[in-house]
């Protein structure tokens, strides 16, 4: 197993890793919509929070030699199902044509100010065969 850590996503706030890689699969811990460059500036709308959290997931995946386009599954925990239309719109903008398996789970409160949390599983990039 390999532990993944990047300064391009928020540091873990507890006893866990940003991600773990095992046998070519990247398991990304639940990510919140904080900007690692300015953790005090949390957007107050679901669309911007969704973009932020997916950028955090992207940064962790890239640190693990993966990408959003290699995402196999995402779980989105949302504090109010009424946020779902804005979350889904922003999610579709960021993810583009790629449609990993996904679950949306309504939950109670998350960290103060956070509307959603996203957990992901992705495949690592397969190195190209150089013929050497």
C-alpha cells in the first residue's frame, strides 16, 4: 500500500490519509470543499463548493498518478437534498463526459459551513509501454 499526500488539497483533519493506493486502485478519503490555499474562504453556495471539492479530489488523484477521468466511483454526501440540482450541475461541468458510478447520500451536518463531502475510488494511470 502507498499513502498519498499533497499540499494541493486540504491536509487531513484527523487520523487518516488523503488517499491510499493498493494494487492500482486509488481510494480517496472524504474531501470537503476547503481551498488549501485559503482554508478560511469557504463558498456559501453548493455549486462553488462542489467545484472546490472536486478540485481537491483531482489534486489527490493526480498526486496518485490518476485523474478524474479514471474515477470508477464517487459517493457524494450532501447536507440537504435541496442542494442536489446545483451540486449535480457543477458536478457535470467538472466531470464532462465521464460518468463514474455514483451515489448521493443525504446526511446531517458536516463540518460547519460545508454543504457536501465527496469520497472517490479511481484507477491509476497505466504507464505506456516504451518497448525498452
